[in-house]
């Protein structure tokens, strides 16, 4: 099992939720309104640095994870200007 942590622009949330439903993933947790700074610049939810991110946590088996990561790449390609979508994957030692 692996933990995928996905940070993405709040503006593509509808598309991300459609992707999760389409894939029929077993479960996930979403945190909304995250702020920060990264490759695509600051997102502070302020008039000067507008926008926020959402963060998804998913625990998936290897085949499902690979399908999910491929689907994320396809999602980014659906936009003229690819949105900020970053996935980090780490091993899971226990699920209780």
C-alpha cells in the first residue's frame, strides 16, 4: 500500500472529484483552503496572492495508484494552461 498526497489548485476541484468518481477509488480525505508557495507561485487566498489549494490523501494498492497517477496526468492535459497538480507517494507501514 502507498499513501498518495495530492496538492492541486482549488479551481479544478470539480474535475478532480469527477476523476475520483470515475476511477471508483475506495476512499480519500480532502482538506480545502490550503495556502503555500511552490513551483506555480504563491497561493495565499489574499487579494495580492489569490487562490488556494486542496490536498487529497489516498491509500491505494500499487495497480490502483498507477492508474490514479496516469489519470492525474491526463487531467492536467485537458487544460490549455496545465493547473498546479502535484502528487507525492510514500509507503504505508500499517492500515488499522
